[in-house]
């Protein structure tokens, strides 16, 4: 599944583009201009805001992760499609 398909699927599960009440307070993030420009171009290509693009990418990067009782990140084993 491509990153775009995953993002669309995740957005559908969350009820689409409706206003969300479970959002955190605004967060300031400093990043290189080149990275911001790249993310803005990707957001435009995916018909999303910069914030939505960043959230989709962060959520996709945490799929299969959980936190154990000691606070350590546990990643699900990756299965090869071969």
C-alpha cells in the first residue's frame, strides 16, 4: 500500500475532513526551509494542508508501533512479501 493510499484510508477512518475535537494545541516546529518546501509541494499534490500532510506522514511512520510497560517503543515484525 502506498503512502497516499494509507493516508486516504486513515482519513476515511477518522471521518474525513470534518472539524476534529481531538486535536492538540498548536505546536511550533522549526525545520529547514528545503524540507518545508518539499512538504508543502507534497501537501499540494495530495490536496491537503501542510499540517494534514505532516500528520499523515507522522501517523504512517508509527504504524505497527506500541509502547511497552517500560516506555520502550516496540515495533511489529516486518513480514517479507517474497
